[in-house]
């Protein structure tokens, strides 16, 4: 389910949203970039994938779209045509 082994204080605070997602039907698409080093050049993929724990469950759905290569840079991900 994506639950991190270690949670910093900010992430621990964000776990409060899990209750909201359990009650609602929300579709989440997590776009992950990998420029070749398991990061999008700014954010580690392991951190990006920890979103699943916060938003999945209940009636919500969670999906990952992984983009690889030089165009998978953090700043370019929002410009991809999906």
C-alpha cells in the first residue's frame, strides 16, 4: 500500500487526509518521472510513490504513470501530453 518505513513529521501530519479519502470516491493519477537514477531529477521515486499510502483505500482509486528518460525531468512532467 506504499506505507513508508520512516515518516518525517510533515508526512505524519499528512496522514490525516487518509480519513477523507476513505470516505470519498477520488481518482488519483500519480505521474512519476525517472531520468535514469530513480528520480525525476528533483524528487526520489520512493518518495513520490509514498503518495499511495495517503490517498488509496475506501472508494478511491490510485494509479501510477511512470515516464522514463530525459523528458521525465520534474519540471517537464506537467507538459507531457497523456
